[in-house]
């Protein structure tokens, strides 16, 4: 009875509680309230809390005033979350960054799984629950946004692993990473596809330029390995080419990031299939001789 009397006394003093009792509270606010009760030692599931949260608040009146005292200063405007998507990769990266700031309790990600299937809601709840003024939270979100934009700069270069022998390339990339990056296996499992490889690179504590260097190194080693494999069934021949021909060959090789030998093989293969360029050239030479 005393609990209920105290609860009603709080109604007069705290407009936040009045909104709760009148069921004017949003799912976002309810999540924040539940997380706070969990943080104060009330080990109740979100489903149980949500079933009759007003009664839950009455029964936990001893911390109600303490929690609702912070109620009005914890919710920054939703427009600050507009850049966050319902995306597993982004959510994983952002939650890790928030956890690294020591703003969240252990196993926070598992708690959020009880609240919503929408992953962007998890980031909103994490920021709402974290300590700090509204301005601090806004500034922290801007830092997270910048970090995410920097992380995704590497995505274009990583598209190479999604072309051709994609599965073999990804396995090779994982072998290279575990040989070259300390401790990566503690945080990440071997990627099974291109998407999971992107997440691996999200976890690398290196700059965009350093990651590009890693990718370039992998590509060179991969190309050399494939070239040596192809040499097993080939014989070596020596040709004398004009400087102009060598320059043209080098230009093609550089453009497509292949060796001179690979460029020659492709050109020969295409000529044998189409049978057009050499024939046209010979006809032009013959016509020129006839004209003379």
C-alpha cells in the first residue's frame, strides 16, 4: 500500500511518470526504462516487463524516482539516427565502437535482441541508455558516423574478391590476414563469402590507406601464384619486339593489371577466335604493295 501511495505522490512531482501511467510512452522510451531497471538489479525479461510495465514500475518504486529523474534528458532527436540502417554489418560495427567506449554493460547486444528485430533500434537504444548529456550523445553519434564512412571507403577495393574465383580468393585473403594481423582470430571467424570478408576488414584496426596496401599485396601475390600455376603446362620462347610493340603491350598490361605474357595470351586467343585483325592488316599491306 505504501508503494502505491508513494507511486501516486511521484505522479504529482514527475510528469514522466504521469505519461507512463497514462500509457503515453513510446516503445523507444519503454526500452530505455527496461534497460535502466535491468541496470539496477531487476532481472526481468523485456517480454515480462512489457506485459504490464505500469505494475512493474509500482513494484520497483524504490528506484523509480532515480530513473525518471534522468528521463527527460536521455532522448536526442530521431533525425540524428537517420543514417543508420537495418544492417547487420553496420550494427555489429557500431555496437563494437559503443562498447569500446565503456558506455554499455556486458552482454548488451544480447539484451537488445529481446527488444526489437529491427537492428537500427539496437543502436538507438544503446545511445539512449549510454551516459552523457544530449550534446555529448549527438557528438558521439557524429563520431560514429564518420568512423562508418571511413570504414566503407575500402568496400570498392574489396569488390575484387567477389569476382572470378571468389571462394578461393576469400580463403586466400583469410590465410593472408591471419598470417599478417595479430589477434584477428580472437574476434573473427573465417569468412564464408564476400559480405563476411567486409566484416573482417571492419575489425582490422588499420587506416583506409593501410587496408588498401593489404588488398594490393594480396592481389599481387594471388596473380603471381596463378601465373606460376599456368606456367606448368607452358614452354618458354624468346621474341624480339619493336619498342612500339613493347610499349603497347605494357600499356595493355598496366590497364588490366596483368603481366605482359597474360596480355599476349589474351590477344592471341582473341585473334584465333575472331580471325579478323591480322587478316585486315595483311590485306592493307598487300593493297599498299599492289598500289606501288
